[in-house]
C-alpha cells in the first residue's frame, strides 16, 4: 500500500506540475516579453537576448495611460469597500434573521448570477444614460457593484452559516446586542471571507471591459482595459508596449494576493483563532 500511495502521489504531483506549467507559461511569456526589444519578441526563443525597460517607460510616459491607471484604482477601491460594507449586513440578515420573503430574496440574489453581463448590457446602458451618468466613474462603480454584490453576499452567507449561533447567543447573554455580537463574534471569525470578497470585488472591477466599453467614450474617464485597447495602434504598434501594459494590469492582482495570502487561503477556524 505504501508503494502504491507513493506512485499515486508522484503521478498526481507530475500532473499538477504539468497543468501548472501550461497555465503559467503564457503569463510568464507576457512578463518576459515586456522586458524584451520588439525584434527579440518576434523570435521563437523564449530566452531574451537583451533586457530593456523602455516599454514600461513608454507606458508611463503616456498621460492617457496614467489617467486610466488612476481611474481603475479609484473605481476598484470604491467598489471593493462598498461591496464589503453592503454584503456583510445583507449576508448576516439572510443567515441569522427569519422574516417574510427571506428565501425569495435569497433566490433572487442567486438568480442574478444566471444571467451573463452581456444579456443585461443594453438595459444597463439605457438606464445609465437616462440617469445622465454616461461617461462617468460613478456609472462604472454602480454597474460593477451590481455585478459583484450577489456572489459576495452568498460567499459571506456561507461563512456566517458556519459560525455557531451559540457563540452569538453567549455574547448576547453577557449583555451584547445582536449587532454587537455580529461585530465582536462573527466578523472576526469570517475575516478571511471578508478579505476574499473585497479582493474579488476589486479584481472584478479592475479587469472589467464590456461594461466600460459600452458606458465610457471619454478619454478622461477610461479605465486600464480600455487604455490597453488603444495600444493596438495600426500605425505604431509595439508588442513590447502591449505586453508592458498587460503586466501593469496584472500587478495589482499579484500584489493583493501577496499581501493577503494568509487570509485568502486561511480557513474559517484559523481566521477566528488568529483574530
């Protein structure tokens, strides 16, 4: 049995490494290509002959790209904060309180995930234009919130359901209110989920392209995905500049994971013990 277990472990490790290599190879190629001269990128070799940071210098010398970077950071941060602030009480209400229509509300929240964003694109654009919010960052914040909130609520609800009610009841017996028990008992225990939800909301907003393309036409309020599209200039196209733009877009996601990796991979119990 030990021999069979060892062979099975080796085979699974080899398959994991193979799949991981297939997934990471394009990402690694983008990072490497962003630091290679354009002539070097077109060769079949994956190993660069010379390293250059001229592509990043060209990227950050563009005023439109810097404005798009600022807009994406602003929209992503606001969406992440608002998602967490709204999803926590909504999820807590669905998990802890019994009231008429709770199950129907929960079903409607979950049902919104059955529709792709493209299916509601036209109504969203019509509503945003009727409200006079076209070509504004406010429109992006509202639409990105609408996209991310349902899944955020259900993620947090699952974590709150796993927190024993007896812990909150003990806190209430000691004189705490229901809301106080939520802040003192439940929130520390679901801290990994809160971090994951905030990170998910930021990443979703950061990389969203379809709604931004439909709602934004002004260069002053474009986000990074839209700015990256402008790099595909048929008259002065540079693969290196495009790859550098892709690296810039990917970096916040990588940085967020490095900063919050313990919370993102931590379990419910581990998050409660550390809190």
